[in-house]
C-alpha cells in the first residue's frame, strides 16, 4: 500500500525545483490502480512547476488511467505547446 498523499504548501515547496519525485509517485499510483491520487499529486506539483514536461506527461497519463480523455488531451496539448 502506498503512503498517505502529501498535501498543501509543504508538498509544493518540496518539489518546486525537482518535479521528478512527483512523477515517480504518480506513476506508482497509476500502476497501483489509484489514478485519482496520481492526479492529485501531479496537480499539486504542477502548481510549483507549471511547465515541467514530466509532470504534464504524468498528468496526462493519470487522466487517461482515470478515463478522463478530455483533461488528458488538454494536458498533452500543454506539453507540446
């Protein structure tokens, strides 16, 4: 079982310069069948790093895993633009 989801300003501040841990955590949540937690993780990290390609990709992946193709497409569009 994955640890409880970190939240709030502490989470965003911790990954302000290194979004990679959030991407890894989101990937593990998706693999564990918990795409909504993956979406929460990537959204919080994306607030601190709005143009981080890894986060946008992970967010798109999480949206696809949750069945939300509209938001997945929007995330991938931000990634390529």
